[in-house]
């Protein structure tokens, strides 16, 4: 395994872990603030949009072959 492949795999796993941790933080934030169902939905949409952007970037780059 060369360094470039190792870095790509490590980055993907690391960013995925951070994104999952961010989702956990959003959930705890909604729970502690007693946001309710609609408030929790808004928190996940608003704060989770960055996570969606990261995933979309990866999918688009695979589709375009970049």
C-alpha cells in the first residue's frame, strides 16, 4: 500500500467518524434544549447540511471521475 492510498483511506474514515460525532452532538443539543420534534428536525437540517455537502462532494467526484 502506498502513502497516497493510505492517506485517502485514513481521511475518508476520519472525516466519516467526525461527521458521525457531529450528528451525535446535534442530537444531544436538541435533547438538552428540549427542542421537540420540529425543533430537532430543524437542527438536523440546518446543522447537518454541511455533512450532506461533504458527502455530495465525494459522490459527485466519483461520478465525474475526478
